[in-house]
C-alpha cells in the first residue's frame, strides 16, 4: 500500500491501514484540511468536485462530498468529468477551489485528490505545504447541524467546456469538417470515452472508431499513453485505414497521436505541433519543462518567439508562462497548456487545435511529424545509497561542466549544442533520474552513458 502526500495533492492506493494507503480515514483528513484552507483563503464556502471513471471513484466521491458538507461547504458535483473541465468549472462557479478525483495515468488501484485554487489552477508550493500542515495538526472544525453544506449536481460542464473550445479563434470547425477525417480513439475506459466523442462530433468529425470508450474504470492496458501501451490503437488505425489515432489518459489532460501508418507521432511532439500552429498565427513566447524536447525551442525561435524552460511540474510551467507572457506551453508528456482557454493541461483543447492544424496542413499526419526537427530522449536512472548526499554530487557534476550552458532551477541540466542532459533527484527514493536528448537514439544514449560514467568516477574518488 502507498500514500504520497505532496503539494499538488494526495495520491495513494486503495485499501490497507490508515496512513498506508488512500483509506477513508485519510480521505476525510486531507479533504478536511483542504476545505479549511480553501475557505480561509477565499472566504467562499463552495467547492467544485469532479472525477474520472476509475473503480474507486464513487466511494471516494461520497466521502469527499460528505466531509465538505460536514465543514459547512457547498459542493458542486459535476460527476464523471476531466481534469481540465473541473479547472474551467471552478471560476465559472466562483468557487473557493476544486477537487479532481483522479490518479491520472496511474493503474486502477490508485486514486488521488488533485487540489485547485479559486482560479481553477493547481495550488502553489506554499499553499500545498499549508494544507499538509493543517492536516498534520487536524486544524479544522466541523459545522453544526444547521450549517451543513448542500450538494448541487451539475452535468452541464461537458457542453460548457466544448463551447469554450469551439469559441477559440484558432479552432476552425469548417476546416476540420471539410477534411473528412477518419479517427480512431483510445480513451482507456475512462471519462475520455464520454468527452472525446462529444468533442469530435462538435468539431464535425463524422467517422470515429471507438476503442475502450466504456467509462467503467476497467483499464484495458496501462493507462499511461506511451507507445508500448498503444499497440491496439496503432493496429486499429491501420485496420480502419484511418487518418490518425488519438489517445488520452484517464483524466484527459495528456494527449498523443498515432500516424496513419501506425507509427507514433510522439507524445513529446504533441505540444510541438500545437505550438507550431499557434505560433504560425500569433508571434509569442513558449514554455516547457527542462525534461521536454528541444524541438519546441526550435519551432519557437523559427517563428520569432522566445522559448523558456521551467522546473518539472505543471504548476511550475504555468508560473513561468505567466512570468514571460507565453501564448502556449506545456510538458513533453503530451500536456498542452493554452492560456486562451485556461492555465491547465487540456487534451480536449489540444485535439481541437491539432485537428485544425492538420486540416489546414493538408497532408498526412506522418508528413506533419517529419516536418519537425527529430530528436530522441533517453531516460535512465542511477540508484544510490540512502545516505548519499545527492545535492553535493550534482554540484560536482556541475563543476565539471561549468563551461557548458547549464541550469540549476531543477536539478542540473547541461547543454551541448543541440544535445542536453537533465539530472534530477527523486523526491521519494535515493535515485538520480537522467534524461538526455540527441538527434538519434545512439547520440542520446551515449550522452547519458558519459554522464553516468562521470557520476561513478566522482563516487569512486569519494
């Protein structure tokens, strides 16, 4: 059993002893802390609640709802939903915040409380620490019987979200409908099975082949939208002679595509392609995290904009986007953040922008993919002893490469012309994660191996 308490929310496996997993007692404790914090922060006693379709969702939803009522907080329950839909709903409801019940790409035994502020954005580092402190000290008081919160069920936000997407100036429904796309979708038996078909219909896509679109939480494969988990989608694209395949994760904030030839477009290139389209229409800046592909920087600079890197984590990307007034940003895991609609990863908005781009491009999706600089990311890790001073180790690696362009805003990232390596310490175990990128798999792996050899040499000297 596992329970992970972080600034962005509470994530754990269902079952086990209190404190060892996401048990009912833990759900009550952390919901109470968040509810108390949200009311104190905003003065508003209203929270928006939505969930993905995982099996434990109904149980967790009932406990969270009852706990918020017990605090005297009204609940707007938008039911089976997506993370970006809840993010949109919070400001529309003028709520104190929102809770999304989803463990994102984790397997079905996991669930989580993702926590939003009054702007519908993930709570900050400081706010997250305050919530955890409130939970640790049980610093909350429940309401008396005459002041209990009320529950309102509202199933209108699917349409409201779609309406906001259709209203985006860069979404061209006529172009998409005119392209007469044939699309295969894999929604991993979660809420994408409701939202993605509804969006595609609204966009004028008439031929949609559905894979795993029953929102029953029985994930048919590992729900993270990585190539090894999308074999069935790739085969179905070929079988149906479709123009492309679309895959989302259980809470519909990550997005990736399969080309008409069955090959992966690449989740790193979801943001690159959408940004390319946005930049072709508006000059501006972009942001991604330090572990994302350099291709975004290439297309941004080619369009006359400035690229900026942020520390890993959606809240860090959003903060940097606001700081540099970026018009598009996100993460290399298929997360597209388009401020024109809201500051959060939104696969639905990403689909609409991507299909517009593809329709206007007028050639197969594989041609679009080959039009971008081609990079390969290698992902490795080194396991160290628990007592090892990882920060000191990274300082020694930094000193060795002090003459190379480098960043220390999140671990250590070192640039070698158009290649780079990013070293980050794990927050949960004695591991250094090593991401490297080059223009081929061999180059990326060789760079990673060189840095790993450097680390081993430093450890040997010590």
